C-alpha cells in the first residue's frame, strides 16, 4: 500500500563506471558485468580496483559557469545530460515555478581534486595557491548543489549533505520533508563524488582498500574498491506517470565510532525500522534489499546482524558495489537508482565476486541476477560516525494508493 506520505519519483538517472545513463547500467546489472578495473587514477598508482567514469575530462563549461570547472562538477554535468534528466527538471520548473524546485545533493569530497592539483602549482616563494583556483565553486562542499541549481536555472532552496557514505540517501528524506512541509513542490536529489588523492590515499591509510576486487559477504573479503559517480532523481508532490514511489525513509545516528559501525548494527537496524514505519510497511512487505555491503570485514558483519534482526534470513539481498565500486558520497543515490531499475524491470541484481560465503553471516545473498517482479524494495546507506539511512521504494504499477 502507498501511504499518504509517499512521494512520486518522476525521473532518475546515473553515471558510473558502468556507463552513462540507465540503459548501460541495466545491461551490466542483468549480465553480471562489473565496471571495476585494475588501474591507476591521475598520479595515484595503487594496487587496487577502481570504478572510474569515462569521459568526464571532456566536459567543457560555458563562460558563465567556467568557474565550476572541476571533476566533481564534470560528473554532475554528465549526470544531468544522461537520459534527458535536465529536461525533466526543466519541465517541473515550468509546471511549479523555478522557485518551487529544490536541490538537495550529497557529496563527500566535492571538488577537492582541483585544490590538490592547484597545490602542486603553488608559488615557490610564498606557498600561495594559484589565482586560477576558484575554491567556492570547486572545492567547497556546496559547489555541486550550486552548480546544478545554476545550470538548471532553479531558484528554490538548495543545500548539500555531507555525512560520508549516507549523504546521497539522506537527501531523499530531506526532500520528502520539504515537500510535506509545503516549502517546495519538487526537488532534485542524489549525489556526486569524484575520485581524488585524499580519497585514495586516505582509505588506504585506514587499511580499508583491498588489493583484490571487493567481495561483499565473502569469507575472504579484505576491503572495498573505490569508485566515483553521479546520480540524480526528481521527486515531485504528484506526477501523472511516476517512475516509482518513495514510500519511506529512515535515518539514525549511533555515534559508535569515527570510522567503525556499531558491532551489532544497532543504528543500522534503527534506520531500517524507521523506513518501514514511515512507509507503513512490515518487514515481510519488502521484496528486495540493496545492502550497503562495502566488503570490509567489520561493516558487512555489522550490517548482516542488523538485516537479520529486522528482516530475518529469507529476504533477498545483494550488494551492488561489486559493479560500481564504493562511490562514497554518491553511493546512496547510485544504489537508489539501481533499486528503481530493479523495480521497473523486475529483477534482483547479483552480489558480484562472492566465491566463498562467510558462514558467520546469515542474510540471504543473491549470487546471480534473478528475474522476478518486485513490489517494494529498500536500500541501505551507512556512513562514518554512525550516520545511517534506509530508503523504501515502491513500483509505480504495483503499489496501490489509499485514502
């Protein structure tokens, strides 16, 4: 059942290592084909697998937006172009008015790569960064929301959420609240995160990056594979033909540790329960759960306990980070888009690279893509510091309304 708080998802898109837009993403998911490759990035040569977006460097910005030139905003631009998403937003702005469309995006490192490159060219005498660096429109966390807002000619409220890997899931909840409060009629949500030296070397310093391709729920899992992406969705107060429904969102903050989850997944379980409560659903109403599933030993174990506590051991689950890599601040948006594809096309994506299931973990992991109609699906996103989010979506043609 679709409750009175449900919000229409009228369009969505994503750009990742799997390609630009829904079609190449869907093809890769159905075929079980990963976008991860063993390669370096920029000046970093690390023994790891990465999910790099092709074609970002070719994006050029017109003069009024030239100050936004950085890899993160290049990815954002690719996302706006994919599947004609920018035209859907423009139609919403015409319908509701530009001041009634909000922009709420998630990111982790924003355009920090621009500052890293600028640092190499600082003045040798004074150490000053080059004047060409536009910090406010590149490195600054708000940069991506500001770019998207100006690029689309929107005038509504805008902000960025930066809660590590839950960032671009939490903005769905933000937009739903803003629409319910009557502050906006529609919102662009999602997230953008680009690879940079801070990310690559920072996660290696934390000993979280695997030299092997990431293997969520595998007994021999040794860490994550990093990626980059842009993902967007358009939420509207109502839509004649929605792509799907956002039925509910749950958020929690357990504050257990700066970088490690609560060992029993307490905060994660709270977020899942909150999402179900907001949607007015029972655990048995959910047909598929997209796991946060990073492939790190502690994270997978904690999430497994949380999932089994809330849903039991029979719900079909998978981690799609074996396809895209962990896209950090964009992960929530990317995996929401994957869930929406699964709802539209009736399938459960595989959890790639799982060779030897960990006998200590008990969630029901789908190892090969399974074709089946889905009515309701959920997506988990958990960030450093215990910031947790869970989103519940309903298929447009299978979820009935109620008064």
